[in-house]
C-alpha cells in the first residue's frame, strides 16, 4: 500500500500537482486568514501605514522545517566539494551535477568547468560552462583533466528525460566517455542511486552495487566509498564487504558516492583507445 501511495505521489508531481502541500495549505488557511485581518487592524493604527496586497500568499511555511539538511543532494554536494578542496586538482570538470548545489559550492573556492547537454543562460564567476553531449566522443577532450565529477546524473543518460537520445545502454557509453576525459591517476567522483536495480522510466536508473562495480572493473581503483541511506543520512568512508555488495546495503533508494582513481591502461584494455 505504501509503495502504491508513493508511486501515486510521483505521478502527481510529474504533472506539477503536489497533493501533500495542497492538504497542508487547506489546513493552514483558516489561521492565515485570521492573521490577515489582524495585520490589517494593526496596520491601520500605524502612523506610517503599509499598503497590504494579496499577490504572494503562503499557507504552508508555518508548518514546514527551517530547511533540509539531509538526503542525497545535500550530503553528496558537501562531501565531494570538501574532497576537491582538500585535493586541489589542477583542472576539475563536472558533468551534469546540480548548478545550484555542488557546482556552486566548488565555485566559492576555485574555478570549475561544467559540461551539460542543457544550456546555462547566465554567466557566473568561477564557472566555465560548455553545452555538449558527453556521449558524443570528442578527441580534444581525451586526457583533458585530472579531476572529474558526475553526481546524480549518470542514471539519466539515455532515458530522454533531458532531451538526450534514447539509449538503453547510455550509462555505459557516458561513463566510458567521461573516463576518457580523465588522465591516468586522476580522481573520478561518481554518485548514483543504489538499491534493487531498475529503470524508473523516464526518471532514473537505480543501480545495484554489483552493476556499479562492473562499470569500474579494470580501469579504476576505489579509493573511498560513502553512501546515503533510505532515511537520508550519510555514512562516510565505508568499508564494503562482499555481503554489503551482494545485498546492496539493504537499500531501496539510497545513493552511493564512489571516489575512483584511474589506473594505467594496459595495451589491451585502454579505455576507448
């Protein structure tokens, strides 16, 4: 029943309707209306009165928390920005991560290059933006940087959600092309939803840990692993056991944060060469 309700809410959100917020607004409306008339009464007694208009009503903020300090994006954005600050790479490139989260964090203390299939219509200090499809290989980007990030983005590659071509194996091609961009010895910060593997069309893929490690095999070593659990809490620098990998840490919709170091390619296993 719970899974059915969650699916129903997801469909409502897809069409721009938020039923939970609607119920909250209805519950809070009477007290908001009462306060509106009280504010008018108090304002009428001021020597320098305000003009009161009804152009921006809000009936939900009074019962919501002061902010969100949990969940996938909050924790991954802070953690990976901290790692980049500590490592101080020569050139860091981001692929498709949140501009108003992770990219903004990094831009506070250094320059960051951002590649995305979608446009960025504004210019921001320390953010060098380039609109491109990373699944379309470009020779000038081979061995381009010593640090790269792709946070909560690879799971969308090839699903058409952002106007990209439909490609059921798009995540593999996308990972391959990003790996080509990274120099040997460079660090790849990669996060993705983790749990029982599935495609939630057309939103995202959820990866099993086995499938995630299959992506990295032979080309990267795992230097650190952290994850956010189903409750939205961060578990930093976790040592994974075989049972953890086999059971996907008992996650349904968690988030794995992989810190990968690119290995020296062998003659027969060079990535994309």
